[in-house]
C-alpha cells in the first residue's frame, strides 16, 4: 500500500531562517515518483518538483532544495532564507508504477508560516 | 503558458441538488483527473479518465459521482444528489502522457459548499 506521511502539521519561522519540511513515504513498488506541491492561501496547487525512484541525486532550485534518500524512504524539502511569500501549505505526493501512475497519493500537508 | 481552467471558482448548492463542475484541460493532454480536498485536509484522488472512459476510481467515487468529456474539450464532474460532506475544493488535473513522471497540471479548483 502506498502512503505518504508529513509529520509536521505546522511550522513557524521568521523570515530568512532555513526550514526543512519532512516527507516519509511507503511503497512496495520499486518504480515510483515523488512530488512536492505548494498550496498558497489562494488555494491552487503549484507543482514544485518530481523525482523518480531511480534518481537519488539531490536537487537545488534557487532557495529550494530536495533531499531524496531511499534508505530512509524520505524526500525532504528545504527552503533556504525563507520569505513571507513562502507561507503556504506544502504537500508531498507519491505515484506508483503498479497503479500505472494513475493517481497521486498526497500527504496531509505541512503549513509553513513565515513571519517578517 | 497553457493552464487547466475550472469553472465556477465557487459554487453554493442546497443539499440534494445536482451540481456539475467544469474543467477545460490543456489541449494536447490525454489523461484527466479529479481530486478532492475537504477543508484543512489532504488532497484525495477521485477518478482518472482516458480515452473517454474511467481508468481508475477511488472508493470515494460512488454512484453519486460521474465524469464525462462531452465535447472533446470540457471535462466535467457531476454529483447527482449533493450531501453536506461533499463540501470541499475540487481540483481537476491533466497530463499529456499516461505516466505521472510528467508534471500534472492542476486547475485552480472549484470550492463547493453544500448547505
């Protein structure tokens, strides 16, 4: 069964602090994809990144970086020098080959509050 | 940049009424999805649709729900007799290929309020 756990319900930081959002996943499949989405207060879902199970290279995009570790089934997301505009709910999601990648399973989300 | 468009952005309906939520996926996309997010909760898969038929559905997607692509551009979700617990944000998504290693484009959502 596929499952995504985001244990941090809410994180509050002050602007310019670094923050890491945790994501732990469960899957029996050897081929899968992991995603992060951002949901700002306006409600839409904004795609941030996808990573396939064969690519454990960490990725950096501006202030964002992702650490994928299969050994711990984790796909953590770090925001460096956070800004108020980063305030949002962040969702980690998983899609498996054995479902034909037909659906995303989301975690419960982490609400990030960045104060000035 | 192409985008998935959903209408209306907010709909209020009385319990027991039928509602149709509309989505216009990106034009060259082949796979279409509906997801639901009850306020403050996680986003949940409802149904996937390909080649004019449902390819997978969740247990949430019971007989009260139906989807169709009536005219080759719109993709609709119908709830026949709404219940209070159907109140949620409904997201439409589309992807070009059948595997989720490509980016799933989500619409901005329709907030459904059942009173």
